[in-house]
């Protein structure tokens, strides 16, 4: 066999391979072309939706088929005044909590925040002797501290007195109605002495009604003997989100 035939055969093989490659390049896959073109159009129209993946590329198919993540912002009050009032109520609750922190930890005071306002529930044993409506000397400092906080805010204040279901019949208090109202009035009077405007204050007596615990045990009755100081929202305030700030058991009177 002539040596030139070997070279000629190699040349023909290379030429064949060249034409095969050229033919392959000239044949267009319309399906892939459409996918690629749609991906490019989508990318240029929505550049913010492209996500970079570390260590891996993004195929055109993944861009088209991947569902978009929609982030819904947390709803805020539509009225800026409502938002400000909600923040004010939270700040008041924080200030009161700082003043009463020792009693809260001891289980003698409970502070809650709800749509009705801020409730400061004080066990009656902290404030009064049994069957009495005169404030105990040890309670005056605590209530004066609360009064100082309340004197700095414009909110209405409602003081509510509660008793257990044990009947009382004395010259001063013919029933629990008089006792609960007199106890609420004593607290209101002290607040007024500490700078809280009197037109913002209301004293209410509920007697043994609206118990928070059953009255069939000494512990339950002690829990029901209480005074609630309600810091109400201002007239145009929005409802405050319900958040229990502290929850402690009462102590027997």
C-alpha cells in the first residue's frame, strides 16, 4: 500500500468530521430556543427576581418554572395616631412594671394589657387589713409610686374594688358593695394626692361579683379580694394587642 494513501485517508476522515460538526451547528432545536428566549425576556423584564446561587448556575428552565415568593408585609394600623397611642400604652405598662417589679415577683401584683387597657391587679392584702378600707401604711409608698407614673400621662384611670363572697355587716360597711367601693375610693384619693387629675379618676365597687377564682377555697377567696387599677386608652385610642405581661398567684389576705 502506498504511504500517501494513509495520509489521504486521515484527511478524508477529518474532512468528514468537519462537515458533521458544521451540520450539527446549522440544525436549530426550536424547543430549546423558545425556552431560552423566554427565559431571557423574563430575566430582562424582572431583573430583581434573579437569584444568585452560590456554586451553581441557574438554568433557563428553572427561572421559568420556579414559583415566585410573595412577601406580605405585616399589617400596620392605617391611622398613624392609633400606632402612636398603642406605643404610648406599651410605654406606660413598662413604667408601671418597673415600679411594681418586686411585688410582681412576689405574686402580689399582676399586670396585664388588653384591648380594654392596662390592668394593675393588686391583692387586697397589700393594701388593707381584713374588713377595712383604710390603706395600710406599707402600701402608701407603692401606690404613690404608681400615682407618680399616672400623673405624667393623660389617660383615664378607673379603680375597681372587689371582695370575696364572705358577707360583711358592720356600721361602716353594711355589705360588700360598700367595702369594695370604699377601698377603690381610698386608692383614688391617694392618686389625687399624688398629682393625678381628679377628672381622670373613677372609683367603682363590684363587691363579690366577677371573681377570678372560685370562692370555695381560702386561696380562691384571697385571690378575689383585690383592687384593679385600670389605665384606659384615650378616647381615640385603637385597641391594644392583648399581651399578658405578668401572671402571678395571689396571696391570702
